[in-house]
C-alpha cells in the first residue's frame, strides 16, 4: 500500500474535497484506468473501484501534482504501475459545470478540458 502525505496531519476536515491544500494522507491506486475517457466516466470509475476496499475518488489538482512529483518513488513500490509522461490525468477540481482541470504529465502543465467530451486518464486515490 502506498501512502502519500503527512503523518502528522491525519484528519480530513469537512466532507467536500478541497483543492486549497493537501492536508491529509491518501493512498494511490497502483494502476491507471483502462484507457482515456471523459471526466464523468473517470469520476464514475474511481467511485466504483473496489481494490482492497472502496472509497476511491479522483485526486484534486494539488494531489495530482504531488503524485507527479513523486512518480519515480511511486514506480519503485512493488506492484505499482508507472505513471506515464504522455498521459493527461483528470482531477476532481472543476473549473465550471462544463470544464475540469487536467494535469499534462508530458507538458508538465495544468490545463482545463471539457468534462464530457475530452479524453483523459486517471489515477484514483482514497483518503486514509
């Protein structure tokens, strides 16, 4: 099991996912979803993922950037599938009703894409 975050700050405050800071610990799924898909499908994929339990969700932009920064360390964990530089990863952070934030690992930048038509990948996480 892979845990990211501070051991000193373990309690998630509030019931909504916040992009203001990464103030809790989370577990990263050891693999990507099966191919690129629109945001709403990736949201559904994470919500319904059963992997050593439930509770998976899309990461926020800040969580996704932290995952990107730790990608080499993550790849060294036995059973963890490498994160791919050519992939665009969906985040849970919404720009509007029609757009959500995407982190492009290849371009090393944050963009927004249409949630219901643009394809992207995801790496689900769950709070600990």
